């Protein structure tokens, strides 16, 4: 966690994406939000700034979802995979609710007998490269621990902005101590998991079934892993090497990585 970015930066990003006609989707997926958190100044600023009828919000908490629907009705609402809906009937019930998108739990991936029985497939979004282990028994707890840590960190910034944040002092777990080896999975590792969805599977199986929205995980991973994921899913194989080299050269020219001497 690196704190809260400058409000002027948020405004500039929203304007740039709006001008380009690209919708934003904010990840507001902390599962342990309570009523007292709804008046958060920064989050409300973000919602006010980006409410233009095009953008969306990904939610888990019913409290936050209801607050956004009532106070920022211009947003499209996405139901997060963090809800961990693994029962087919429960998933179909979720799809019947007033969501623009429902991100399907990755445990449904490649189980085509179950996928075929999903209603409203056009509302589904498939997470294609989940790093977590299939049928993870700790996933809900992991989300909760991260949510509690985020809240503790925000409170720490308000009260002790110049003091290092030590999670244990607030009664929460340090993310580094969650003892989850899958958090370090890279773009090569996830291909070995049964829940991995390849580009060929997208075109040959998912699209013909009626699924047409797909999600690439990795916004908080390191830049090199992100490059590999984007190239794998978004670049034709015959252009992959050229694209990878161009991206790495761009990083070097902009000082993100240093040239070897």
C-alpha cells in the first residue's frame, strides 16, 4: 500500500480517459466496510469526479453498493469475484440482480458443463489468469485481512502520516506474513493452473458459448509480469517478440529500467 494519490492527478486521469472515450472502472472491493467509512473524503471525491454515466465501480460490500446507487446513480455497478460465489444457483441469482457485470469466480473456469448452465452469459466477465490456487480455502479470509489492513493503513495516514505503518500495531496481519505462496505466481506459473484460460480457449470455447467479457488480473504486480500477461492475451504470437522488445525499450528510455553497461 502506497497511500492516497493526489486529487489533481485523479482529475487529470479521469479527463484524459473521458476524452479518449475509455470508461474507467474503480475497484471498491473492501469487504469489511461499515457505515462509518461511507463519508471518506477521498473516495467520495473520486466518485464525484468520475460520475459521467460511462464509468463503473466494482463492489463487494452491500453497504457500499447501496450508498453508491443512492448517491452516485450515474455509475455502472459490477459484482466482484471477491464475493466468492461458487454455487451455480447463487451465481444465476446474482446475474438476475441489477448489475451491469458479474465477475465470475475463477473456480468455474474451464468447467464447461457448469458454464453452459449459466444464465445471462452476456453479463459475465471471466477472470482468465487468476494467480490464486483453484478451490482456495483461504481466499475469503485473505480478502478480509487485506481489507482490514487497508482501513488500518488509512487511519494511520490520518493520525501519523510521518510514522512507518506497522500492521501488527493495529491488530491486523502483515500481508507478507499471510503465508500464501500463490501471491508470488507469475505469468508462467498461472498457465499451469486448471483455472487458467488461454487465448485459444477464449476464441474456440468461451465466445461460441456466449461469453464476451474477459478480465486480466495483475494491476498490482511488477511491470515485467504485467508485460508478459498483456502480450500473451493482447498481441498476436507472431508479433509478441517485437512488442516485448518495444515495451522494454520504452521502459529503458523513460528511466524505469537502466541500460546494462
